[in-house]
C-alpha cells in the first residue's frame, strides 16, 4: 500500500439491503476520522445509503441479476474531507436520462429522489455510467469551515 492509499478503505458489499447498515457504520466512522461534524456525518450516511440503494434496486436486473452480485464502496479519508465511491459492474444507464433534480419536480414524485438527496447533502456528486458498463458514483463531503 502506498502512502497515497493509506487513508483508503474498500469494501465489497453484497447486493442485499441488509448490508446497508454495515456500510453506514463504516462511512460514519471514516467521516468522524476526517473531522466532520455530527450533522455532516448524518448527511453522509443518508447520501451513501441512497447511492447503495440505487445499486441494489437498479444495477443488477434481468439476466445480470444474481444472488451473488456485489458492488464496491471505496472510502477515502482526508483531513477535513471524505470522498466516497460506489462502483458496480451492473447494467449501467445513460445519466442524461436522470430526471432533473429540482425542488419542484421532487415534490411531484414519490420515488427517484436519491440523486436529488445526494446533491443536496453532499458538496460534490458525480455520476459516471453507460449502458452495459456499470456505474461509478462519487460523493464528496468537506468539513464546514
């Protein structure tokens, strides 16, 4: 492990909602280590839950669905900053087809608010995906100054 990787934790997570609590606990501990405040840690736990739930609900459908499917959560702890990546090798999608994340359209929907929540709670959200090539979600939270 290089010095650059010293603050990186990587977990392979089964595509099963029963493991979300394990992810939240690991992320909360890492967020505390990064120096985030309690309210910021709560925001991070909601955002990572939404990102992981999207994988569980959407990444492995149809022929790609498998009881043994997993995804990766990468946690990078910095001084005053936490960087999270959720990576899957599932079906992927075209991010251009995500509904616009606005307060107006969020109020009209009962589901599909995960990206909206992530964007509202985190300092940076980046989604990379393409049909047939999986998805990478980057979430960044910085310590309030």
